C-alpha cells in the first residue's frame, strides 16, 4: 500500500514539473477543410489551411507535396495556407501539412482530387418513336470515369424506368487535346427499352451523377416522345386555317378601303345635274320677283 502511494505521488510531481504542462497544451493540427479527400473542379481554385496552436508561440507549420506540383504556400507562426489556382489534372495528388511545437511533430495528409463534370449531356434518339429498341445518353468532357464516381440512370419522372436494361458504359477520349490541355473523356450508357403498355410514349430522362468524397452532382437531359401523326394533323389544319383567315381578312379590308375611297371621290366631285340645281333655283327666284313687280302695270 505504501509503495503504491509513493508511485502515485511521484507521478503527480512529474506532471507539475516545468515544461511538462506546456506539452499537454499542444493540440493536433487543425486543417480546413478537415476531410482526408478534397475534390476541386477542373479550372477552379481551392484553399487548404493548416493551423497548430503552441503555448510558447513557437510552432512551425508548412505544407509539403509528394510527387506533385505543390501550389502557392503562405506560412507564418502556427499557420500555413496552400492555394491551388486554376486546377489542372496534374494538380491532383497528396499534400502533407507538417507542424512542430516543443520538440513534437504532427502531420496531416490531404488527397486533392480534380474532377470535370460539365452540364453537357446528349441523348439518342432526339425523340422517341414507337418501336425504338434502345436509347443512349452521353456525358462529354468528364473525369474521373470510374463507375463508382460516374453513373447513369434512365428515369420516368423521378423514378428509374422499370425493365430498362443497362448495356454498360462505353468510354472514349474526347478529340485529341492541344498541347498542355488535360485529357477528358466522353462516356456513353445505353439501355434496352422494355415494352411499354401505354399507347402514348412517356417522356424519359437521362440522369448522370458524379459522386466524390463530400460531393454529389447530377445533370439531367429529357428524351421527349415524338407525337403520333394523328396528333400533329390538327395542328397543321389549325395553321392552314389561320393563314386562310388572314387572307380573307386582308381581302375584306381591301374592298372596304376601295369602297370608302369611291365615296370620298363622289362627295368631292358631284354629278353635273346636281351641280346645276342651285343655279336653276336662283334663276327661278329672280323670275318670280320680276313677275311680282310688273303685275300693277
């Protein structure tokens, strides 16, 4: 019992020795973002910040790269910031933050993942017609193309189309890149369509999804159904009727305009017989005056 008590006292005295309490105050490296894998879009920028708190403010922190271009690094006491600008595929790789304080060393590893996933989906056929056996959907200028990262779905509304059979993705390089350009891919997924019981084809959607650590993006492209000829006929008849109606309206307007023009000309230039009427009336009135004046004689 006495021996155990002596050991306990010795341990407490050791903890109270100068410098030991300071070592307990050292915290591990704090990295923002904290995830071990950080995704950044091709051409975008990303900042990684590493911090180390040290009681005597003597901490040193520095980002280091392993077999890859490191990027721009700014470091001061207890802090180091790594900035990757205009990320290219060659910027992908491992970064290590190394910090030291009071003779102790800490490390934190981050893997930078560069991806490309623009909203550039194309579908084939452009419109479904009855009897089409397959549809295809292509995502252009993408990377990575691992099936765990890039996947496709054929949707009816917001649900996957039941009975559609995926035939497997086809991966091809995009057109040959220019010097210093990154190599990107186009990935095509095809589905064999089930027999649809409805006489009217539904509108389908192709959805491509990119899933990376801490990131999930989706793009969607419609595959509209082509309307039957019977549905297109009323629209054609309506268009022709509208054109015919406009022609008739123009003809009626022309005739009304000509009629109004003739009436205007007639009021401005009356016939000769009508132009003589005022003169005859005046002469008749004068004669009547002469006869009245000469009657006493």
